[in-house]
């Protein structure tokens, strides 16, 4: 099972992006908002939902784990397939969806292209028993604020520190480039104290630049991703 991919975005074709991971290109379907955040020849990290049928295998990618989990919950609703679930995530923020379920407000789902009053009520009804789990996915988002999960920050504003999962992903990426823990540790501490940005791609670029400055022999490692 593919849980996530980290590599270079080499091509964008509509709602599909091609992520090169160690020479293997993965075609991943994403929302328009996520596609807009990804740029060719730059690093990309996506959480993957693998949708398997007898005649097909499709990969759906999300910048946040919570968004992937919400996608999975939507697919558990009868009559909701990947196309409809992706359309919902592209149109409605996770927090707004939770509020709609809690308040039995089916009208918000009617904003989604292809969803009418009857289907919107059915979706709200079937998500009702799962609203607590969906709410847990959205704890890091501001309730009621209309914002796509794709734009949720990788930054813990409450503590003014980089989120733990961001640090973990950064360490993993640097290890993939061949750096040792003794090289990585001081760079990560520096970025935790004074992060130049909140997204993984920018943090990785900054870390690689610092590592190259500290060790001239490291120059060139990772440059092809940026």
C-alpha cells in the first residue's frame, strides 16, 4: 500500500500530477487547489489514497493527512465515488463540512457541481454518525473559516514552532539525500528556531543550502529538485 510519495513534480496534466520518486513516475490525481500549489521541477510531498477496482488502480494525493482521511470518509457514503469526493474537497473546507453535518445543513453541499438537494441530504445523513471522527481530522483548522484543506499551514501557530510532522518529513528527506544525523541535527535546530517558511519544499531547499555551505563536497545534492 502506498501511503505517501515524496519526490520531484515533473509534469502537470490537468488534475493529475506526475511525481518522480527515485526514477519511478507516479500519476496522482489532486484537487485544483493542490495542483495550483505544485510546480514542475520542484519537490512535492503528497499523502496517498489508493483506489483499487478490478479494472483500475488510481492514486489520489493530498497535502495533509487529515484531508486524505476525510476523503476516505466521504467514499464510505453510498453513491459517493472519487469524482464526487474530490469535488466536495475542492469546493468546501473540512470545517464547513463538519458544521454542515452537525447542523443538518445540506444546502452547503449543493454548492458542489453535480450534487443536488436529494444527494446532499443523503450525504449529510450518512456522515452524521461519523462527524466526531471527521472533527478530529480538522482540529488544526479554524472552525467556520472557509479554507480548503489544501491550504492548511504546516506551522503550529499556538507554539510558534514548526509542526512535528514537518520536522519528521524534513529529516526523512535529508536522509534520502544521504546526509547523516550528525549533519542534519544542527540544521533542523536552526530551522526550528528561525524557520524561513512553513512549507516543506522551502524548508528543504534552505536546509540543503546550509548543508552545502557547511560541506563543499555536498554541493549538488538535491539541487535537481529545485
